[in-house]
C-alpha cells in the first residue's frame, strides 16, 4: 500500500493511493497515518479494503508528510562510503547517529526555508524507514519485521551550523522545513529489498546526486538493530539512513542552495518530491 496524508498543513487527513494513481480518503477508517495505524494488525486490515469504495480526493490537493506524530526522528551520517569520501571523512566503523527535530518535518512538496544566518544550506536525498512495532534489542534477522514501510526524506542540512563553531550536527539538521517526508509511506511488502533502490536528486534541472542503497555501509536491518540497542524504537519513529554522493558540500567549489532554487528528488518505488527554496522572512 501507498499511505499518505493530504490537506492543509496541520489539518491533514489520512489517505491511500489506489492502483490507478487516485488518492482515496481513509478518514472514515482511521484517524491518521500515525503510530496506531502503523501497527501490523491495522495495516493488514487496511490492505483488505476496496479502494474504489473510499471517497476520491482531488489530485491537486496538497500532500503532507506521510506520517503524523513523529516522536523520534533519527538520522544516520556518512552511511555511503563515496559520500564520506567527498566530504573528506573516513568511512565510519559503526553507524553515526544524530537527531533531526520532529518540528523540521514538512510535506514532500512544501517550500524549504533557508534559516536565518544560513550560508551553506545543502541537500541530501535519503531512504527513510518508518517503524511499525516496538523494537528493543532486536537482532538484524528480526529488524525488518519491525518496519511498517519506507519513504523519501530530503535531509536538508546547514553545513556551517553543522560543522563550524562547536560542530554539532543536530544544529545543522533540525531547522524548520529541513525534513520533508513522503509523498507516500510505502508498506514493507511493496519494497522486497531496501538495499536495491536507486536514489537521485536534481537542483534547477541539473542532476546532482545519483546512487543506490546497495552501496550503504550499514544496511537498513543493521541500522534498526543497532539503534534498538541504545533506545526503544516506537511505532511512528522515523530513521533516515544517509545519502549518496553529490551533495553541495562535496562540489568543487562547494555549491549551496539559494532562494528560488528548485529541488526534485526521488527513490525507486517511493515516488518523488519537489521543493522550492525560499528565504527566511522572520
């Protein structure tokens, strides 16, 4: 299934995409696409629905972030060896973890706001994992059974905030609008191998990133298992798993986002996002 949320920001309703690409209103069945809905039994019940019997939603309707009520938004840094190389870093020997603020989450096609004082706002197309059932001290063999599904994340990053001064990644990753998610949450059954997905990102029509999850240093199952050793993963938690090469920081000379730029990005099986970059207005 392709689950989504539609409507004005802050007032989104749950929906699903049917086989013909039409959005269907799920609000008569569930309250939202959130921790409760992502439980395996609920997803199994939704999978048995006949989409044709659900109200159709106009295609021009705004699409919101594909999961609501995210409590933990966890990210993995330098998880592609070629991306680590372009930033001048050594490949990590274990996953590098940091938090993105849940308040950074926006819809897949919402504007990206360059934060006040920013000089180096950058892009990162990533595969994100959405947890469906509680995971604590799970093995790699068990890990994917705790995943509800997958979506696209653009891990927007402010490199000066992230790497200069005290160099805290959290500062450069959690600004408002820095976490577009969606357009859909694609359930696990439709992504048989999360390590076989292509990723790409364009800025103003120019291809910047091309990669594959096959080149991750730490695959999804390892990441979920690893994190579960240090915290309890709850339904609705989001893990974004790192980016392939081609970020602005790695260009020679570096290239960063400016107001008016347009990003288009996608991951195989998971759809695409499109964002316009706008200046902070206070």
